[in-house]
C-alpha cells in the first residue's frame, strides 16, 4: 500500500503551474521518462533504471509506524535504519526474494523519493505497471499470525478475511495487476497464492475468480470494477481515486488537497474519454435523495453495483463529453411526468438481464439533473419496447449548485403496467423494492402509480 504525503517546498508553499500559466506535465509525458528504482536483495542498496529493467519481485503490504523510507537508505547511519520498526519487513522481503533467485525487489516505502513531487506523480501513475511487470508479488499480512494449523482451509478462510490488507485502497491494484501473488503471514510463512486462494479472495472482495485467474479486468463493466473499491479506504481521501487509475487504464496528475470528490470526478471524466460503458452512471447515492449529476462522488456509491454488465448495443454508440454546462450525452428517455424521465443506461443485471435506468428531471431547455439519486431502476421492460417507446435525446446533465426540490408529477394518462425493482441505498444497507410503473398512451409517457403493498404477490 502506498501513502503519499503532502509535498511542500522549503518555505512551506507551492507555486502551482497554472498560477504562472505554465503547462502541466501530462501523465503521458510523465510515463515517457519513467524512472524505476530497485532495492538490491543482498546489499540493500538502491539502483536506478530507466530502461532494461531486470526481473524483480515486489512487495504489497499495509503501512505501519516507523517504516524505512528512501532517505533512510541514503543515510550513512545504518544503525538508525536497522533500529526502525519497519526494518525487519524490508530484510525479510529481500531474503525471500533472494532465496527465490531475484537480485532486486521493489518496495514502495523506500524505492520512491516522496520529497520529489515529479517523482511522486510519476510513481502514482506508474504503480499499476510496476506491479504488473513484477515477476512475483509478495503480500505481507502483518496481522495474520499462523504459526500453527496454517494449512487448514477453515482457519485460512476465517482469518484472512479479517486482515487490514483487504480493506485498503492501494492494495486492490496490487492484487489485480501481478500475475503471480504469494501471501505470507506475519512470521513470513506461506499461506497460499492468488490462484490457490482464489475462491476465498472472491468471497472477501467480490472479484470474480476468473479475473483473479487472469481474465483481463478491462472486460468487466466499470460499475462492477468500481464496486470492488467501494468498501476500501485510504489515508489520503484523494487516493481512493488515484489508486484506481491503473484498473481503468487512465492517468491523471495527482493534486493532493483537491478533496476526494473532486479527485473521483476527474477520474470518471478521464475514464469516459476512452470508454463508452454507461454502467459508470449506475450508482446509488448514500446521502439521501438530492439532485445530482451523472457522476458518483466516491467509489462507495457503487457498493450495490457488483452485478452489472454493459450491453453491446449499436444504438448506444454515440459520443459523450464534458462541457461547461454539464455532460453532453445521448440517452433514451421515457417520460414519467411532465418533467421527469427514465433514462436507460444500456446496461443490465448479470443474471436476470433486466435493463437499468435512472431518474432525470428536466430543468430548462436541454438541461437535466439526476433526481431520486439513491435509486437505480431495474426494469423488465424488453429492449424492443425501450427502442420503440423511448426517445433518444442529446441532453446536458450537470450537478446543480443550487437547492433542488421535487416538481409535482402529472397523472392523467391511461397506461399499461410493467413491474420494476428499485436498487436503493440507505445508510450503507442496500435493498430491492418492487413497484409498478405504467407505460402510458401515444405520448410515450411513464408514471409510477404506487409502491407495492407488503401483501402484494411477488
């Protein structure tokens, strides 16, 4: 796991590039001169590589107090370094790698000079590649003690899921990126591999077994990948977004201090530049029913999205992009009142294949906001009916800056009822609520009649 400090200058202030009208260094440029620093497994000396990087092992762990840092390895006072609480972890990592035939290992605590903002940015954007290129990843579980009975599956299943490593943001990519992962106890005894523990890891993380066994995670819907990070935390709130860059194959410059929601917004905006997977909009708000845009505020809002897949629909192949008046996007809309609509997202539930939609409310002209943002509609309305009854419109959806209130709904249409379920969130508890939605006359409207009573047939 990586923890990155705030970078300050010697006078405790930073002149940002845009304040001087200087161009930001793009992530692509950062990667083009990628520097990698590796730790020699016998001498514990660092060596820099810009090309022809030798085979190396890599460590994944959770940060503890008094870790060995880059400056400690640069110091001539070796006794100071050896007295640090984190030194035994470095020493054991190197020994394990050396015994496996590796001359070098990469460890985030000491192989990055975090006092250099340029190197820090480069490392954050390169992290997924660092782990993906490693020949083997050693996962050190400092809170898993297994001196006895380590081979008992029941013991492993009950104990490993409690480890802090499975709750941290950065360790998600450290699990996914390497092809070979070996788990170790606090005493550096082998627990198993990502392959041998695949079903246990799936139970803990929600990540499908086939992904753990090597299926490219880019084939998995954005919503589902986001759900893997929904319950993970990071020391810096912005890292919840930055730690997901590699999983989605994008790069953004880190801006510590911008806040978690802003960082996550930038991540999503970068993702939609390269992906037309509209499951990115299939999230449920955790803070009640307020007007929102189409982007989530944190990975936590994808907690209920772990069973969503993106459909392959030629009709949905239209570009969308950010503008100064919101996200410009074509969506199939079916009115449910004079100013509220169901917007279908061209994605479905995995097993049932039911179509997903969200509620939008028209503000003025082509400007909309997302309403009832704590719910995603799960509809059994066939795709053929959606194509027939929905009107695909180019609209703008923006997170409103002013207070929003529900507008009254109209209810003066004849209708043909269909049943939908609502995927909802309330205080981190998710539930399915069935309702009737009525498809109305030639005006192609929908309206919600009433909630299903408790004794209604299912």
